[in-house]
């Protein structure tokens, strides 16, 4: 399977329907900035004061044992989970809450939240494809109905994206006829079709048969090399070591350690990270 380089397309100041979009942040602003993110379910605290900045073009891999809060934190970044407290800026713009007239934060309404989410796309563990749409239909649905792009333009770009992930010949196939690896590559194409400033991956290979993992990681590897800003929750240690610019290690809902892949995998500073690597990074 040949996978071409996947180009990164930064957003413009206007939507494709001619209306002005939210202003772009300064070139020095982080692609995402999370401050003091906490999340609790009832009396159970899942995330505890997490801070994270990710620079444009950076690939950050979030590692940690099951139940450490990795996926919950990822979902808080695009407000699929509302944090109990804390703030998130996407490309310099707030998501989830805005300053109210009295100066106190107020929740975004549905339209404001939908607009904020156009800056970020997420690839889920279990694909989340629409079963009644073809591969191409899955890719073009959101650009047409959410961003208001002309269908002809969205179809042309959708075919290009499917070609780049090695699925040009499967454009008219329905999800039930695709392998797990093919479904996940369609899901990646669908995420890219939104031209996101930030791409989130929630354990994208954990539901795949081992022989299908490589084809998905190859696409993600090309995305990283092409400058796409990504945060990846993964158990694929070799992939994280090869592709990440930075490793963030979570345990018990806290950031325990962060550093370059070389430093984390060869010289972890904390005893907890050392025990994790002794078990998982063999």
C-alpha cells in the first residue's frame, strides 16, 4: 500500500461560504492551551489540575496506564466532556465557556460550541462511521453540512484524501464491507476533511487486529511528518518513541512526567514512569 504525504492546510480568515470565521491566533500562540483541567464524576476525581500547551505542528503522545484519565482529558479538549473546572483555548480562541456580560464565564450555546469545534477533529477508537453512508459519503458529510462547502468541492477533496490514505478504490464502499484498518483510515480522512488546526486521536489502533495496526500508524506517521498538529492517546510505545515530539505521562489523573521521547524512554525521572515502562515498553 502506497501512502503519499498528507499536506497540512492552515485555515483562512473566511469560511468557504464567504462569512468571516473567528480570527486566527498569532503565529506564536499554542495550537491548544489547557489550564488547570479538572474532571470529577460524582465524588470520583478523574483529572486533577492538568496543564498542557501544544505548539503548531507538534505531535504530543499521551501515555499512561488504563484508567489514568488519558481519554477523558482528550475529550475535555474539544468539550465532548465538560471539565469540572479549567479553561481550554484552541488556536487562541476559547472553547466551552466565554466571558459573560458580568465578567464571569458563561457556557457556550450550541451554535458557539459547534463553531469552536470546527478547529479540532477527533479520531475515535471505534471509528464512529455512519453505516448508511459510503466511505466518501462519510468524508464529505461534515464539510458540506457543517462548514457549508459546495458538494462538488467536498467530493473532490474527499477523493483526494481517500487516495492519500490508500483507499481510492474503496470510495463507494459501505463501512460494513471494510476491514477495521480501512474503517480507521476513512475516519482519519473524515477528520482531515474539516481542515482542523488540531487533530486528536483516542487510542486509534486499540480496536484493530494486530495485522491492521501498521496501516493506520503509517498514515499517522505521514501526518506528523507533514506538520499536522496532533495529540495522540496511544498504547503503541514504538510509535510514540518514533513520531512524538513530546511525551506526556499521566497517572491517577495527573501529569506525572513530560519530556522528549528519548529522555522519557531511556531516562525517566519518576519511579512511576520507570515501573510503567518496565511493564509496557518491552
